[in-house]
C-alpha cells in the first residue's frame, strides 16, 4: 500500500491538534479516566482493568452526554 497525498494539500502533512485531552485519571492496573473531545466538548469515561478496557460517553443525571464548554476557535 502506498500513501498518496490528497488533492489540494500543498506541502507536507501537518500534525493535527490534540483531539482528545485527559482531564481525570485514577488507578494504575485498574482505573478510570475522563477524556474530553476538544472539538465538541463531549466527555468520555474510559475504564481499564488488566488487559480489558471500555470507552463510553459520560452521561449526566438526565441521561444526556456531559459537554464541557470549549473556547471558540477563530
């Protein structure tokens, strides 16, 4: 398989901004983390134990995803 540059892309490929940011971490072999999508503000909870893990949107008491207000990007 060979990489081809998408049409309209001039120069090299730039490193994208960090899409996700870890805002909470607890545990080592077994633990919890909360990640925020820096583009949408949606929070995700990540749980791991040994070799198993899972990721899901973090829900509030109303059953809707928790959204962190993000600064505008102009």
